């Protein structure tokens, strides 16, 4: 399989792709981390998010969703003072709201993993595309999960963000068979 263009554009992205992206994750802490990071990525590059990952880890106390669910205004102000943190108060507030909803899903389903993976029968969907340009930015699954998350009160979980999230945590395993065609080809 061929690496997508984005994964070859910077060593940090390449390392992320090789070691983490697309690997099935059923760990709630990792699933929460990626949900926060994908939400913050809206309007930014994934490289920007990866470069600031340590700041996110500090801000959101090692991505402990139960602790984040109890954050208040003083925590928002603390987060806004962290060096390298993306200082978007709306996204920070939404991450806290998402932690509350994440906790509710855990209570209802036993874990967020059970909830998320139930949409695909607890097995990843592996798709091999001929070319990078064939990979969609959303699909019926990401729309379904996005709509369900929104009904549950989650924010920054549109179908495109959720498609990327599903790829990141290995629910969707999209791979490329051939190198990208160039205009000269």
C-alpha cells in the first residue's frame, strides 16, 4: 500500500501515519484524545495539532475524560495560559461539553469503544482505493455517527470531522493501491 500525500509531507505526519493512524483503537482514553484533537483540527492542519499534542495533553490532563467532564471556567482560563495551546475558547468549552457527553455514552454502553465500534459490528472497515483522490471526505457511516453524536449533545462532530476521526482510530482503514497520478502522467 502507498502512503497518502499528507503522510509524506512532514516527518511528524509520517511517524503518526506509520505508528498510529488507522490502527484499531478500543481504548477510551485514546478515543477521547482523538475526538478532542479532531475537533480542534477544524480549520487548521493536522500537522499543527500534532505539533501541539503535548500542550493538549497538559490542558486536558492526559485526556482523562472523567476529569475533563468536571472542568469549570477556571480550567478554561488555565488552558488559555498554556504555551503552545490553541487558544480558542469555543473549542475548549466544546471539548469540555464533549467530555460530559463522552461520560454519558460510557455509562450507557459500558465504554465509548462499545458505542463507537457497535456501528461497524466491532470490526474495522477496510477499503483499498485505487488512488488517493478516490478517498471520500465523508460517507454514510460518518454521517450516521455524526448525527447520533450531535443528538447526544456533542459539538465539532460534523461528518467530515467524524470521517477523519474514524480513520484515525482505525474504524475505517482506507488505503491506497497506487501512487497519485500527476498532471504530467
